[in-house]
C-alpha cells in the first residue's frame, strides 16, 4: 500500500493554465476526494496521477517511486471512469480479464480472480453478457470489478457515479465506502458532488481554478473552511454569506443593513478577538442555514442572537423547512422545524447561534 | 409518437386543412417517387419479358430475353469484369482506407492538410478521373515512357490497350478516386471511440497494436459494413469511369453490366435485352441492400 | 478523439521516434499518390505538344503555355462544333442551379412533414422513397427516355433537370429527415401552442435551424449533378450536353492530331467547380458524404 505525493504540479495547454502548482501528500490507505466545480482541474490532476496525461512541470510519486515518466500500465493503479469505458465488443468476463491477459496471468488464476470479484460485486449472472446488454448500475459494477481484479496499490475513480440516477447513486456510494473499509487500499476519487465528497472521504481536497483551496478532513472543511470559496461550495443549502461592517458599541458586532434597518450580529469571544480594534472594516459574515432557526429551535447556548425579517419563500423538505428571506441585499436561508409557524409576507423571529458563525475578509475571502 | 393528434377540437375549416396539410404536401413528392422509381422499374421489368428491340412492344414472351442475355458471351465478360473489378476495388479501397485512417489517427501534424489531399479525388467526376488516368497510363507517352526515359528501355506498361489487363487499370483509377472516402469513414469511426476506452486500455497495459486489434477495430464493425455496402454500390453502378478510361475496350474487354446495358439500349437497339440486363443489376443491388436496410431499420425500432 | 489521448505517458526512445518518422514518410508518400495525377494533368495542360512528346510525364512545363486552356474553353471540337467546352459548361450551370434548388427544397419539406408531423404511414413512405437512392439507374433509363419524349422535353435542359430532381429527392429527403429527427418534437409542440401552423413552423423555426443541413444537401446535390455522366449522355443530344459529356467527346474525338494538353485543360475546367466547392466547403462536403454513407 502506498501514499501519493504531488509536488509543484503544473499543467498548461498552450497559454491556459489548468493546474497551478499543486502540492499534496496522501497517506497510504487514505480515501482522498478531489472536489470542485467543473473546470477546476480535478480530472486533469487525476489523469496525471494515472499517467493518462503528461504534466508540464513538477513531480508525481506513488509510494517512494517517482512515476512522472512511467506509463500508466506500470504504475500499479486501477481506474474507474465516468462513462465506465467498458470494451463494447468484449463480454463482461473478457472486460474483467483483459488487463490480466495483457500481463500474461495464467488462465486458472484469471478464472479464480474473476470468480472472486464477481461474487464480491454480485455480477456472476452477467459475466457472459456484452456491455450493451447491461443497465447503468450493472455497467458501473463491472467497471468496479475490472478495477478491483487488478488488485492495485492505488484506485482512481473519475466521477464514477455521475451517470447514475439519484437512488442508485446513493446505493453505490455506500457500496464503495464498504469496499474501501474492507480492502483498505489508497483511493483518489474525483467528484463535483460535495455530498459524495463529505460522505466518502477521509480527507477532501477542494479545488478551484487550478488551485487546491483546502485539504482537510470533511469535518474540518465543513466547520473551518479556509476561505469563502470552500465555505460556499461545501454544504447544502450553501452557507449564507452576508456583507457587513465591524462596529464597536459595547462589544464588537457585524452590522448588516438594508431598507428594513440595520441588524447588528454580536461577535462572541473567539471571533471578536480576530477582528479586535478593526471597527469600520468590511467583512463577510458566514452563517450556515442550520445555525439559524426559529425561536427555541436550538439548544440554549450563550451566543444566541435574535432578529426579525419578513419571510419571502417557504420550502418544506420534510424533516426540515427552509425559510428564505433577505438581509443586506443577500438571500438568507434558515433551516427551521416544520412545526415553526411561518407565513409568507409575515415577519418571523429568527435565532442564530453566533458561536458557529464565520468571518471572512471582504477583499481576499480568507477566513479571519 | 404522433404529434398532431391530441390537439383540441378543430375550430374551423382552416383547421381541417391544417390537419391534412402534411399529407397534402408529401403526396406529390411521394407520387414523383412512385412513378419515376417504382413505375419505371415495373415498366423495365415488363419490357424485359417482351420481344422489344428498336421500339418497345408489349407482347409477352416470357424469359426469352434472359435466355438470350445469358447466352451472350459479352454479358459473361461484363459479369466477370464486375467481379474482378468489384472485388479488387472494394478490397483495395478498404485496405488503403483503413491503413490511412489508422496512420492519421496517430496525432499527426498537418493532419487536416493530408486528409484534404486524400479525399479530393472524391470531388471529381469519374469522367475527369478517367481522362487523367487515361493519359497517365497512355503506353506511348505516360508511365511507360517515364520509366523508359529513366533508363529501363525494355519496360512495358500497356495495360490500357491490353485486353487481358485493361480491367486492372479501371481498378487502379477507381481505388485512387474512392479510397480517400473510405479513409474518411474509418477515421470518423476511430474518432468516435470514447477517449476513456483508450485510457482504460492504457491502464490495462495494452500497447498500440493490441489496442487497435483487440479493442478499437472490433468496434468499427458497423463502419466496415457501410463501407462495403457503399463500395459495392459504386462498383455495380460504375459506368462513367469505364467509358472515360477504356470506353469498354479494347473491343469489349472492359465491359461491365452498366456499359453493357447502355450499349444494348442506346447503340444496338435491343431494348428487351437491355431491360433484362438492367433487371439483373437491380437484383444484385437488392440482394445486398435489402438485408442491410432490414437490419438497419430493425435496429432503429428497438 | 483518440488522437487527443496521446497525452498518455509512454515509454519513449529512439525506436518510437523512428516509427513516427516512418509513419510520416508513408503518409507523405500516399499524399503524393493522390496528388500526382492532378499535378500531371495541370503540368500537361500547360505544355506544348512538342514538349509533351519529348519531355517527361512528371516534369514541370518549361513555360506557361496558356494556349491549350484557351483552346479547351472556346476552341476545341466537340463533334462538328468547335466552340470548346464553354457552351456545355454553361449548360451544366443551367442544369445544376434549378436542379439543386428544386430537389433541396422538396427534400426539406418532405423530410419535415415526414418527421415532425408523423401521420399514419409516414415511415413506410420514407422507406419507399429512400429505396430510390439505391437503385442502379440503368433500370430507369429506358422508361425515362420514353417519358421525356412523351412530355416533349427529350434532349432538353429541362428534361435533364427533371431527371436530376426526381432521382435526387431520395437523398435530399434522407438528409433532411436525419436532421429533423434530431430536433426535439417539443420545439414543434411549443410552436403549435404559440399558434404557428405547418408552414410557419417550417419556415420560421426549422429552416433557420437547418442551415447547415441545407449546406450539406446543396453541396451534395451540386456535386452529384455536376459530375453526372449517365443521365447526361442518355438524355441529351449535341447542344444540350452537360460538360462531362462534352469533355468525354473532346477527349475521344478521333479526328486530327491528339491534343493531350487541350484534353487535360478541358478535364480541369470540367472539374473546377466541384473542386472549388470541396476546397471552400470541405467540411460540409465530408458531412454530406458521411450522411449519404449512413444509408447509401
């Protein structure tokens, strides 16, 4: 089992820079998810680790071995593709064995491996079919089988679930997680779906425009986002970001104003210390929807702050109800209990847990 | 499926007209097809069962014209030529076309220019192609002279006027004209292969030869089939090229069914036999096209 | 795009470089094979007859002798008439323009009606029409000759235009049907809800969307009609011959000294319009070939 190290990896196509100096180090056995919006460079980075794409500058190591110029087949990796990439003219069995045939594995061992992996993924009845005769979910399983049978050092997944329907996607997500817990191999997994990233990863690398914005555990990413991009990309519904200004009137607060008047969000101690003596400074205040509730919607903690706003839209989701209002010209989403009485057009008393609030620099977007 | 039905109640006469408009518009076009294709085929088939010579007569005489046709040595020459020409032409075009497509698929610099060069003969009339190759193959002044001037005074290359070999000159010119087209078909097929399939093959450790032979080429089955169909079609219909290159000669050594039919219809005034030979050509095409179209349409329905 | 995958990291070495050089050499060789006949035609057309007899087939002309081109355009004898290819070239133009326009328009409207207003039997009608693209035309030559005579347009340009229109319909309908099938029905439904009728939907919504298909179809039909020889030689006489027939007559005129240079100039003149279309609109040309290939 090996870790993966990327050192100062650059990728340019002509004048466009797709990756701008990536430095990452993955531990052996880790499940790393690369997540980001489309075009952020995550798939390119995965292809570079696979050797399916050359890099312009930098170095890739798998374990202690520098593989920058090693062809894909010699990197001891397996890959599952978004389009599954099954060979359409070969049966499922031949799809699975093709790599072993190339490596000259003897027939008896091939049969044994196919049997094992088919049992693991419940695809025994499909072995003699052609890919065109399989459903999307079945193709996905075959693609996984083809990767598993290699028994590689490192698994690479390129958006493997994005062609599946919602229900199947959740099922397969769980299955991938179980598989990883069982075989304990290193995995690099690319997705644009932040829920997939949160549920699967031992660590997440959030990417944007060729940079890694933050590389940390899911909890850390969610609770302590490094900047505005990470904060707003991870989480659904996304974090509310309000533009305001620091004021000091018997304690530091963030003032957000609009035509309905100003709201002063008092800053509790750790936050207040980060902006001490900075009255007048422009900041962004980040409030996750679940930290804003109706009155008595959350445990009594010291830092609860109440304010009132007119409700514009109500979106029940079942377990929770989303209330949408606006504040300081921005949309504000609160996650309240279904039994909280709310009516469109009526004022509603919100309560926000300021201990969970985040502050960002208005200019750079860095967390304060 | 049907898009017009399900509309709410017809409002007035205008609506009723609107409802029938598609059929009204299609019917004259369809009628043209019916008359000029099916009507004409029926007429030709009928004439092939009459004793028409200079002028069509409508007296039915059974298979006599077909018996005469098959007893005519020139018809046998034409058929034999079609097999020789068709076989070599199809094989040559497929081979060169596939090779060029694979070569061009290797991320070649100037691919666009090369592709344009390979394909331009397809824009030419067969008459032009025939004229050009007739000059190049001209025994007195063409390639023969070129090689002799290069210091091989005994070199002979007189296929164009040699009854045994003349049909092969048609093959050479035909392949020159059509192989680029086959290249384009195969190249489009190669390019339609999903990138990720090739990545998967690279990770599986397949080298270029195994990747092509084991994975990509088997995926080109449908392209191969349509290329064969098109080339067969071209071969059976080929008329212009032979007229321009050899005129069917020397003698009638390079006659094919298409030139045979033309000669009997318009020069020898044997309408009945000409019709019979045309029906034989149609039957050949049908034997190839009908199963193909049938399988294509069934594919669509699924 | 398998070509684009060559970002794949490969073991590199002298061997692979040698292979690529070999590959490139082969491709150049093939390019020469395709180019040579045209080069020979062009070179020959610019030489004098003396130079042709004494010089080499593949040598460049010693001087640019445009006389054969003038001769081919306006002086060469086709049968007894010695006006060069010029009148026949214009014949071809006069046949091609209405022939292309009418068959394209009819094909567009038929393709539209058959796909977007799928009435009962539309598929059968299409299949029956499509069949017309596959028949060997020999099977319609005799009845066509008689029909043209009956209509009083035997041996005229009008007659040949009619022939090209009716036998081009199968292809033009195919092209447009294939395009319109890919246009979502929902678009037509939306237009119907907006109150558009059969022709309004066609002209206002689908025709603008189908501009590329018009391009493909026009190029295909133009190439077919311009390059046609069989119909031209069967259904026209003398003065109404299209350029391909006239070219063949020029080349095969047995009287007098064989003027190879004039023959070659004439061949290039006859090829020029379609060649020009290919160079200017090669992409559409190729798409037409591919579309024609899908079924034909």
